C-alpha cells in the first residue's frame, strides 16, 4: 500500500518537466511504477523497454486490415462475416499472448483482463471496435483496440502492477452496416432493454436474423430467454472507461496538436420522414393543382438547415443524407418522398428542440402543400455524454508529463464511449489523422501520432488503476 501511494504522490507532485535529453515516457514510468532505469538512460534495455513498440503495432494494424472483403487499401469488415470472425481470432491471439484472460459475451463483445492486486475493485477499461464499413480504412476503431493492447504491453514491460484490474474491450458492431444498429455491443452492455428485445427480431438485408448470424460466428449459443440481457453490466461495474481513437476530423492536424482530450461526445437523433402527394403527369397537371411530395421534401430539407442554424451554436449540426423520390421519372410529379435526417449536438435540450422544430415544419409543410405526412419517425435520440473530470484531469496531467501538445475538444462523431458513459466514468483520447479523413481508404494516422496516443493511454490507465 505505502509504496504505491508514495509512487503516486511522486507522480502527482513531481513538477519538474523531463529534460530535453530524456525520454519523458521513461521518466514518467520511473516515477510512476518504480521502474529502475539503467545507469545510463541512453542505453536501452529491451527487456525493460518502456517504449511503444510502434513497429509491431503497425504490423498488427496492417495485418488486421487484410481481413477484409474488399481489396487493399480498402477495408470492409462486416459484423459476423467470415473475415470478421478471422479478425476476432487474430485479436484474441494477441490478448492471449499478453497473458490476459479472455471472456466473450453472447453478442461477441470481447473482454481481456489483466488482474490487479486489488481485483475486487471495479476495473479500469479501454477499448473500441474493429468492424469497418464498406470500402473504408484501417485505423477507425482499430487504433483503440490494438493500441490498447500495446498500452498493456508498455505497462507490462515497465514492470507496472495495476491495483484495479485493467480490461481491454472489443465492442461488437460499432458501425450500423449489417443490422442498422450502431454501437450494438456497447449499447447492449449498458443495459438497453429495448435493444435486448429488438435483437430477437432483428434481420439484415439478406433476411438473416441477428441470432443466426451471431450463432454462425460462434456466439449466442444459449437458448435462454435472457440471452441478450445476460450481456448487461451494472452501473459502477467499471471504475472508468477510456477510448483511444483517430479524430476523424481535421482540427488536431491543422493546429499541429498531438493529443485531443475529449470533454463531451455529441449524440445524434435520426429521423425518417415520408410525404405522399397526388403525383401525375409532369406536363398535364398544372401548378395550382399539384400536391408535390418531392417539393415538400425539398422544403423540409431547407427547414432542417434553418432550425439547426437558429440554435446559434456551432455544435448543432443537421444533415439530410437520404432523399428519395417516387416514382423517380423525369416526367412524373413525385407522388412519394422519403428523407432521412441526422441532427447532433452536445446539448441534449438544444438538439431535442431542433427535432421538435423539424417536426413542426413537416406538419406545416404538408398542410400548406396539401400532401400527407405519412410518417415522421424518430429512429433514435440518444443523449450526449460528458467526460468525467477525474479522467480528463488524468489525461491532461499525463499529456503534460509526456511533453505532448494537447487540447480539450468535443467529439462530433459518436463512439462506444457515448454509451459506456452511462455506466462508468468516461474519457476519450484523440490523435490526429490525415486531413481528418475517415470511413474511406485514405484514412491514415502516422506511427508517431499513434505511439503518442498509446503512451497517453498507457499512463492514464496506470494512473486510474491506482486510484
Ligand atoms: Zn470508430
């Protein structure tokens, strides 16, 4: 007990910045874990290396990208496909090599645990996803899984002993590609009754049920009624959850900042809207007689933009990503239109106000244009999440210790962390990515940036483990 406290106090109180000639990671780890450096700090001792083995990590990232249904440099890895199953095996083999104990739940969330010396305390967890939307890149999610395993390696090599256990989680299906449900694994973990029921009926585009798909991948084998709710974790199960992720935006790269410390995650509301009008011949029906479902959709699209801008906050965004017209012929007045709207904010009340504004506009436009608002469906309306002070402070302190430039920022994309925040303290570490590209093959994060992220993750995990 006492030596640990001493080390922790040293870590917290030590204000001398690492000298120019020393590796700050090494220095911090010495203070932190009690690791004794060789007499000459410039002589590296591989058996005690405190360094991120970025070559090995990059090799793993490259190898994982080969488990893909589309050719390199694209990556396509869909939930429970053969390639996804192979990729999961690959990750589990690394977890086992690290001596972690591996557990999998009914929907394929994978947990790798490094037992702490006070194992009865709630663990500190980290992780992300490895599924990839069609024709995307190899870093999204992957950096937070393989990088987390490398962070565990760094700590193990340093001789660090965790007090609270450390866990690496691979979440099932962060991307909604196959079953239309985003963050499926983390959403279920944190106790979504609605999802636990919905999964029983869920089918993919080929009409394969979620249950059959999961079984073909070796999961969900029990027959019990509570198959999916067995996945739930209680609030407080984890002391803290951290996720390392590429930024997926351009800010860190543009500003030349190494580490983004996420203070809040914006959450989307998704809305599906259908209008129905009379249709008719594009020449024969005169303008006053029309009730054009296409123009109603166009008008609603502009109303979405107006409501979002009216919030006055840069954090409010709205997108009409799908707009379909029926019958879709140049000489036919659209008789049906279908829109899908995504609006996000870090302020739930503000976002919900936008959603109700969009609804009012849809009703008003339908009435004025004499079309029918046949459906206005809020598909999901997740609350945004804030990072925890304790976790933010730990990430900031570690970044300072490592002499890494860092800034507080908001995550405008959402992640498994959004859901983990419902049962645990949460924090996210962002690293720069090339031009902010993501979800396409040009996605890239440099080895230096990845290594920096892993260092911050490793030391933050270590610090929180000792809390
Ligand atoms: Zn991701």
